[in-house]
C-alpha cells in the first residue's frame, strides 16, 4: 500500500463504493498510516488472510517480490479469483504466475501508466488514474472473462485500456518508460552536485524521474534487461549523431535533428490533448 496500491484502494472507494477493499502490507508503520488515512475497508497483517475471500487480488509491490508472493498466496486463493499486478514489466510476472498460481486462478497483467517519483502511502490519491492509460497483458492461455472484468475495473477507475502481449509491452515500455528513467539518471550523474545548484527549471523538469525509488527501478531494469539495453543503444546512437554534427560544426544537421525532435514531440502533445490526457 504505497503510492500506487494506496491510490488503487482510494479510487475503488470513490468510484466503486460497493466493493470491499482489504489491504495488506508487511510493515506495521504502513498499516498504522493506512488505517489513519482510511485507505481500505480492512487492513490486515497476514498475506494469506488478505486474499482468502478475494475476487480480485492486486499485487502492488516491487516486481522482484512477485515470484515469492505468488508462491505464498497460491494455496489461499479462492477458485475463480483473478490475480493482477501493477508492475512496469510483464514477461517474467506472466511466467511466474503460470508456474506458481493454481490453474483455477486467472492471472492478467496490468500496468496503469500513472504515478510520480513519490512512493509513500501519504501521496496516494483517488484521482491518480483519471485520464490515464492502463495496459493489460495477455497470452493465449489467459481467461477472457478475467480480461473483460479487469478492462471494466480499470475503466471504472478512470483509465483507457489497451491490451497487448507481455513481450510487446516490455519492448514498448523499455523505450517510453525505462529509457527516460535511465537517461534522467545519467543526466544527473554526469554533473557535479555543486554545479547542479545553478540548474534551472528545464534541468529539473528533464531530471524529475531520477528521483524515483531506486529499489523499484532496479527491479524494473533487471526484469526487462534485454529490451532496456537495446533502448540505451538507440539513445547512444542519437547522441552520437548530435555529437558528430556538433564536432563537424554542421549547423544544418544540428537543426535537422532538433527540428525532427521538436515536430515529433509537438505531434505527441497534440495527440494527448485531443485524447484529453493533457489539459
């Protein structure tokens, strides 16, 4: 029950008040804060107890913990229940779910494209998913009724839903999510702390996501390593083009590269505005 898990719980309370939400966290301090903030109808300290009567289980922990959690909750899950997660990579979670969850339990991957660089339950908000996108990941074995249930669920929480394979998800997200994060990290690490004090708003905007929680992002990068490495190679290639143009004093090439990025980003912004994902 951090930022995303807490926000899911609050969004359910606001938009689907007939649903009972049971929250679990292994930290006593987080359970106390969750009760104080009224994040869920019931908050428990036992993982198996938290899922024993569940129709839908949402795993909102670092991706590296999924395998252990699937193994622990498997025997406690009611037949016909649905398990999903809100992690940023999907191929490995699908593999773990297929190996560890009972055949009578249905797993579907979920990835709501929402959040911030914050992580604590204090930052959870019921409107976090408004006008955002949620990607559902499925395989040939995925139960179609479970997919439709989750599509309705995320739509009710304010998301537009896309459905794709785990492999396609991981390839795309490496480019549009994981690569921006490692780029922001590299940008900050390339500068000295004293010199950063002179940075303006542009640097702060560009580097904001480098403030994300290191443990969560380490899991993301390691569970999608191949795709992320290929994405890093792409940005190295683009930087090399700019480097070469600057070194050769090739003004026309520099302007061409800058203009291409400007036009592509403007097209993206207009698309997001049209879809009302930006106001």
